[in-house]
């Protein structure tokens, strides 16, 4: 009976891991796919407060110039406070960002703001990191997740948007581990995530860059030992300014990155206004990715055999339990099957994920 219940819980968890969470990543930067009626609905229904410092301002810098780029019709206009025909964003509604190493100042400031009677119309809260994921720990990330969960429970009529931290080649491994902890949690618990890190690792054509810095430079490895180029500058140089991309001034990075952050921001606002996304977007979020293979499954012994597609060779994989907690991570160095020790795992359901968004399930019996 216990195994049946665990299996049902597993099927439920996996069935909703993509279909009910809202994940805004590089798949959500095709702004022309969003119907104008949805954009207008977002402007009419959302009252957003956004807390950030310099890195988080990339969304705002991109949004500032977007409407002019799209013809100056006012469709993509926003305003710091309510204004007819514009999206209402209280930008930098309180000082600071998400901080470092488990700092929770942002949470108490959010509560103070939301408890004021003149802020009763707020229905979206979003905070960004500014380096705080580079030097964070698993416990520090969990503190952030716990505080977000507490806010969601205490303010059930407000949508709280989670966020990953920006690229940082000098803390590449730690940053990826910390960001993945947030991704896994959001997918397992059906949260709303603006995946800042993922957006800045793909150019508009979908080309992926494994080792990146916040200025869009990319490197041979995670130690920053050899710079290979800058994907944003390379793409801009091959395309027409004012036609394929527009100039803006996002902090620490290139205009194209600001463009993509703005496109993804409007995708986020549209999803929060009730839009289901394009069929391609829904398919990406609902399907199980199969670039990771595991067997036996269910796992009956002390080890699990894992193999991956060639594109994941050298990548770090993460095992999370059904609550979203990361219980193990390891690197895949060759295609040949690798044995992973799971003797200390409790019986139950687990997910294996990668930084590229692959997901596969297994059960430990």
C-alpha cells in the first residue's frame, strides 16, 4: 500500500512539474508570439512591484526602449505607478536586492510594503539577485526558498516570482549548483520562475553557451582560463541594429541581453495575465526530456546506472527528491554507463536534472 501511494505521488509530481509551474527562460523570448490582446490584458490587470539593484535593472533597461523599437505605438509601455495604457511597475519599490548568504532583509521589507493600506492593489512581487548566487550556499538558497514560501502563504492573492542569479564565470560551478536548486524547487512545487541565468546563455538563434559571464563573454571552461568570444556582440555584428535588435543600456552587459530580458519579462507578464504561451512553449515545459537514461528503474539495489546523450558529456547532473531538495550532484565525463551510489537514499521518488533543463525520473525501492 505504501508503494502504491508513493507511486501515485510520483506520477502526480511529475505530471505537474512542467504543466503547472511557469518557467520563463530562453524559450520565452519570441515577443512577437504574444498576442496584442494579451499584452493589453497584462497592462490592465497587473500591479507589479520589482526589487533590484544593477543586474536586475537589465529588465527595466530593455523595457524602456522596447516600445520605440516596436514602432512607438504604446503597446509595450510601462510606468512607475498607475497610468492609463501602461503596465504598472513600482520599480525598486524598496531598497536593495535578494542579498547574500541567507540575508532576509528583502523579505521583511516586502512585508512592510505590502501591509501598507495604499499598496493593496499589488498582485505581483518580483525580486532579483545581484551577485548573491555566486557566493551562496545550499542552506542560504533554501532560506530564500523558505522565505518566498512563507510570503506566498501569508499573501495568497499575490504572485511571487522566483529568480535565478546572473552568469559569473569566476564562480561558475557554485552559481550553477545554486541556480539549479532554485529551478528544481520551482518545477517540483509549481512556482513561477524568471530564469535570468538561462536567458543569458542562449543567443536569439538558440545557440547554447556553457561557460558564460554576465557581459555575455563565453569561455572554454568554468575557470575562465580562455575567453572565446562574446555571443551578444557576435550576434549584433551579424544583424541589423534597429531591425533585429535595439540599443539600450543594461548594466554590466550588452544591448542584446537587455533585449532578451525585456522580451522574457513581457512573456512573464503575459503568462501572469492568464496566457498559456505558445504551443511550442507548452510542449517544452510539459514533455519529459530523455537525454538522460537511468536503469534499473525502479532501483532495487545500492547503485543506479546513468548514461547521457553526447551533448551532456562533462555536465553536472543533480538528483532532487520529491520535495525539491537536492540530495546529490555529480559530473558525467563519458558516455559509458556510470554507477551512482544511492545506498543512503530513502525509498521514494527522485528526479535527475541538468543545467540544460533535462529531466528524468526514477524510484528507489
